[in-house]
């Protein structure tokens, strides 16, 4: 449609020009002594327009010829960028497919272009790391250095990740602390920092990082709880040789953690090792009141001091609600043995074994039979305990 309209317009213009030229009888005289040229006005106009178009075409030709080197350079640059993009794409595909040698080769090709140099160098570094070529890895990471903050952050994040995978936790943590100062809410960095701090047993730092990660959603409630438990257990272990420090740390623990079975059992054992039966008894009783746990019940038998009577009375109250708990029955048997209540001890231990025959139960009953002067019975229970242990 547009072509038809322009054709009509050009035809009208041509007809108009022809009519005007037909009616024109003017002429032009050009004198350049000794020459004299006489032209019709119509011819002069044709020559002027023809000259203009010829000059325009010549100027365009010269401009095109002058621009050829720049166009060639631009074409070569674009072809290089296209080749680098293709190589970078090939490197990424090969890396995620696990073909690390191919990934490194393609990434090295992509590094020839400045635009993709940093990303390609990081891919090459990771590929070299997977191949165990750590010298090449360091060289590639050096080539990934850039003025842009985001490029440097990507390089350092990669470096920290690779150091962690090598078990070089101190070096990785130093890099991660620097990165955390730039981006304190980066969940990826915080998770790596948490792993490094845990490996280095820096429990106070683990607690702080865990709190931040839990707030940002980087750890599930279950993972955060397990991390806090591990950190507090580690701190308790460091204070296991100092009764005062152990007691002070226990007091500062949140109430919900003081009744955690794993933490309570660990603290009670450390107090028992230091002779703190009273402290251990209080820890175990409070934890059992909050949540019943067979491991804590078994530990309760070791918490008796000079007299086991208060513990026996407390345990017998628990027995009303847990009458068929073999661990509680065995603990009562042991407490009665400490108090030299031989008859009650035997009945409790036998009741425990009737519910659940265990190596420890038969060993305890064997020891009781020796106390009662029944070597044959003791021998039978020793053999049975050995069978269960085997």
C-alpha cells in the first residue's frame, strides 16, 4: 500500500516537472574568455541535480571506505565476545555435568575476553580444584581479581568455599569474616562461617552465628536447636575440669536448655567426675521432671552421696508413673545396693531384667549375688552379661 502511494506521488511530480520544463524557454550563458557556453535552463537544472547526487554518492563512498577499519575491528570484537559467551556457556555446562577438565579448558578460552574474564576464571578455579590442581586454582583466582566489588566478593566467596572443602578452616574463617563485614546478611556466607566455626570448636562464635542464621531463615528450627546443643556441649566440655566454672556456665544457660536431656546428662557426668553428686542430682531431677529420659534415669543411680535414701524415695515416686520402665527399676536396684538394702535391690534388678534383659542389668545382679555369697548365681549372670555384650 505504501509503495503504491509513493508511486502515484512520484508520477505526479514527474508530470509536473515535465510540464514546467516544456513551458520553460529560458537559457543560461557561461562566458569564460575565450570560451562561451550557452545552455538551456532545463539542462542546467538537470546538470546541477545530477552533480549534487554524484557528489553525495562520492562522499558516502569515501565515508564508507574510511569507516572500514573501524567496522572490521568492531566485527572482530563482536566475534570474540560471541566466542567467549559460547565458551563460557560450554564451561558452565561441563562443570555442572562433572566434566571438570573440559570446563577448565572452555573457561580458559572464555577468559580471553575482558567482559567474561572474572566469571570464567572462577569457573576455571573451581574446575581445577575438583581435579586436585591447587596451584592452577590459585592462579585462576588471581586472574579473577577485579575492581568491581561484586567480582571481588564472588572471588573471595569461592576461595572460602574451596578452603573449607580442603579442611583449611582457619584460613576460610579469616576470609569469611572479611566478607561478613561487607554483607552481614548473606545466608550463604553465614552458613560457611558456621561450618568453619564448628570445625574449629569456637562455640561462642557458633552460638552467635546460629542466632543470626535462625533469624534470617538460614537454619531450620531443628538445625538451630542441634547447633545450639552442640555448642553448649562443647563449652561444658571445656569447663569439665573446673567445678566453679562448670557451675557458673550452667547457671547462665537458658532454662529450656538446662532440661535438655543431652545437655543435662553431660553436665551431670562432669559434676560427678569432680565429686559434685549434689549438683548432679539436682540437674538430673530437674531434667526428668521436665521430660522423662531413660539415659538420665540410668545416670541417677550414680548421683547418691553419703546416703542414697532421698534418691530412693524420689525414684519410688517416679515409679508410680513409670512402673514398667526397666531403666528406673535398675537405677532403684543400684541405689538400694548402695544403701545395703539387698532384698529390695534384688527384686528391683530382677524386675528390670524381666522387662528388658541387658548387659548392665546382669552385671549388676552378678555383683549383688557376690555380695550375698552366691558365687554360682553370680557366675551365671556374668556369663549371661557376656552373651548380651557379644
